[in-house]
C-alpha cells in the first residue's frame, strides 16, 4: 500500500530532528577528542536545524519539549559542550582563565530564566477576565502587547540572544583566544539584561492592564448600556466553530441587540465575520454576572460540558437549536431535556424526539424551520450546459465507530470512480472538516479520493474559456476585498488583549459590506473555474450552501447535509454502508425515503445520472417535496420569521419568570426586594424590545450604538 500524504509529510520532516540529534553526538565527540572542525561544524549544523524546526516544523519543537528536551536545555547543552571542548583544547591546562566564561554563561542563563518568569507574570496580568470583540473597550485604556520575543517565545529568545555567546565560544575554539568568547558572552548578557529591563517596565503601575475588578465593572456597565435581549452561547474545540458560525446570520437577522457568549479565548477569533458583539467569559464565577443583565434568551447550537454552567442562571431561558438535523441519535441527545425548549426544523424532528423517549416533552419542542436555508436556490429544471455538477459531501466517521456513519471507508472510492467515469460529470468533493479525526481509515480514504480527482483533472485538462485570465484576476480582486472586510490584521506579537483593542466597535455598514463582498467572491470563484474541471473543496470558502447552488445532484451520508439540501428540491442519493437491506435502511432513516440509495459498489450511479439529465425519469420528485415539508416545515411563513417569533415568545416567558421571582422575593424577604425589582424591570423592558423585533425589519444604527457595539443587525443575505 502506498504511503499516505500524512506518512509522506512525516518522512519529509525526519531529517531535521535526526540531524539536530546527531549534531549533539558529533559535538560531544568533537569536545572529547578534541577536534576543532568537528566541534565547529556540529554546532553550525545544530543551530541551522534549530532554525529549520522553528520555521517549518513547529510540531517537532513541541515533541522535543514534551520529552523535556526543550530549546533552553539544548542551548545549555550546546554551550556546555563548547566549554568542555575549550578545556580539552587547552594544552597548558590553565583552566582558571576559562572560569570567567563559565560564570558569564551562568549569568546569561540566569537572566534568561528571570526574563521567563517575568514574561509569565506579564502574560497573566494581560489575561483579562472578559475578552470581547465588536465592543468598544477604549475605556479600559488597553495597550498593545510587548514584543513576542520577550513575552511568548522563550525558545526563540534563548537562541537569538545566546547566538553571540555561542559564536564567541566557537571563535575561541578555533583561535585559542578567550577574548572572543568573553566578547560574545558580554553581548548576550547585555541583550538579555535589556530584555529583562523591558519586561520590568511592563510591571509598572502606568503600564499594567486594568485589574480583574475594574474589567468586570466595565463589563457590567457595558451590559447595562447595550441591553442585550437574545444571545448565542457556544463552547467547543478548535474544529467546532462551524457549528456556531452557521447561526450568525439568523441571529443577526433578528434585529435588536443580540450577543454571542463564548467560554474559550481562542474561539473569539474563530467566529466568522459578524457585527454581533462577542464576549468570552472563561470563569464560571464571572459568567454568573449575566444573571443581572437584560439578557433573556440564549440559543445553543451544540452541547458541551460547559453548557451546564450557564444553565444554572435562573433568569435566562435556553433553547437548543443544534447545528444540524439528521436521523442520527446525536440529533436527539438526552442532554436536550436540560433546555427550556428544543427548536427543530419540522415535524420529523418532533417525531424523532418522541420516538427516542429521552425526556423532552412535546410541548417544549418548537418548529422554526432552518433560517439558514432561506437563501438556497430552488430547483430550476434539468442541468444547464454540457456537464452535470455532482456534489459528493460525505460526513465524518463519528465517535462510535459505526461503519454506517460515513461512506468514505467502504464506498467513497467506488462512488468517485463511478462519477469520474462519466465524461459529462463535474465533481465537487467536499469532505467533512473532521474527517479522519477518529478513524485513520477515513482520513486515508479521503486522501486517495483526492488523488483520484487530481489524476482525472490531469487527464481532462479542463476547457479554458476565453476570459479565464480575466476571471482569475477578478477572483484575486474579490478575494482581496473579502479578506479586507472580514479579516482583522494584527501584529505577530498581538495577544488577546491587543486583539480586543483592535477589534472594537464595528464601522457602520460593515455587515452589508461583508454580505456584498461574499456574494461577489462566490460569483467570481465559480466563474473562474475551467468548464468541467473537478474541484476538491476543503477550505472555508466556498461554503457548503454555495456548493448546493452549483450542484445538480448531491451524494452524501445520513447527516444534516441531506436535510439542508432538501431545501433546494434537487435530486440526492445516500450511500448505504450500514449493513441494512435497502427497505430497512429507508425505514430506519426517514431522510433517505426520497433518495436514491447507493450500495457500496455504487452500481446505481449511471442510472442516477440519467434521471438527473432527464427529469422524466426522476420518480422521486414528489417524494422530495413531501419530505421537504416534513423535515423543514412550510415555506410560508419563512423560517427567519418563525425563528424571530420563537425568540419573542421565549423572551416574554423569561420576562414573566423574572417578574414572578421578584414578586416572590419581595413578599418573603422585603429587605432584598430592591435588586430583584430592578431585575424584573430590566427584564420587562428587554422583553418589550424583543416583542418589537419584526423579524425581517431593520432599524438604522445610532451613533451611540456604534460606540457600544450595539448596532441593529441586518437579515443575513448569502447570495443574490
């Protein structure tokens, strides 16, 4: 079996760490023999490999650190071996003349470790209890971060600042003159002392960031000014941000004053471009401050261990909206009963919860449709042009090892080969972003499929249209424009505090500019592709829904992709790798009932393509329309309107609950009534604001809104 690309990458990375390790063995031999050329050459090779690792192989640097062979230890060992070599080379055995060099090196490393300790203090001081984005935080007097070399890169620091000392020692080994080593060590000591002094300045009162209590008071003040009503709560790993990003446009389309609440600091930058204020509150104790805000409702796109923290707040109502609906058991998780309501797309999901019997009461299930799908283009007849565009979007392997989760392992290559065998097919291959994260076989199959597609493209060549060069230039311009309006530019040394300073209140009109730039980029992207050339889509752009609009046919697995694609009304197929007979497969998974079922050998693909080209052979069109209604609910009123109505209703319930709590507190503990009454008043005001949200109406932002990050948000528009 040929090696996978991951194995090839591992082999390609092998020489640098091997040479680095060998350089220490060679340096030790050069010091003991002693042998000056071997000593000097091994040190030069070692330093060169350090540079290679830091520039191109950071993972190897991390691996060395895990076995306690970090760069500081390596540099100490390198200099120690150099000193050993100098002592061995001294024919006169006058070791005392090298003692100042040893003391100088010890002093240099003492300064280095002192700087590292100070850097930790500075970093901890800059870790604010609340991190924000799209919020004006200028009142906190935040400052940019110190240089990254001093603050976050001790390995770089010891290598760079220790380079003069190492160079001086090498010069002494070659010439026998201790003055060269002394000069190099002195330069290193001077640089290290300067860095230490710079870090000490950051501990002065005038340069320290605000303290925890000051930041929390500012945050309370911002909440009071902004008066959030509805928000989205999200916690997850680095690869799960897409689950929250799919709800940004529906949330922004509500109008009013939404907010996004996160728990992991790294997630602040993984949320896609949006004007909605983002607040990250890592600690549970600080999260509880939301209890006394005007926030009424939080929607939850995913379950996580930290979800239980926010559920403790009695003044909030919580709705689980999920990040997609499918027939998998994960779409009716027992954890859903922890929420006040479960918002689903249509009747099928309601029935799924009832059948699963996981403790979710039917009265708490609300059908809102899928507001993300309102912009998907519907079926407009048979494929136009000479190619049928097929989107193959397999899901990932899941956590339970069920072979029916993904078609990649057992059927993926057969499906792709059958599609590539038809000269009239253009394939769009978009694997799930978590493919291969659990089962290496899925990752290997994904790599083989991409190799098949690249080989087919090499044979086909792709027909270049006359204006393809102009189209490529237009795409480059559109990419630059989209990056400009969606990407914040930071210094390489920027930390969370500096990013918080840079990403203040958004400029008025930015959301509309992002919508327009996204639509223009997608149009330019598809126009730039050679006719009939197959595409592997693994980047965030183009988005899945943009691929839906290009596709004439979808092939996928049992996943939420099917439910979403049904909004288009176009034909689709599902690969059956579950081991079930076709009838049992259709019965077990309702989303398959309007699909062509593919076996593992994908022998049904030719007939499926014929039915796509000739709508008269499409016997499942009526079944798709019925299933769409059952899965996604009615088209009128639109999903965005039903989503807004569900938000208003739950906000009103939250306000009523606060009012009851305030009255109960006032009647039982009169001395504590004041704060509760104020909470009730704020809750009623927020509920009134929520009730006035007209679903798709937009109110213009005010100057005050722009200063507090409190803009009115526009309905999401994905494409014209």
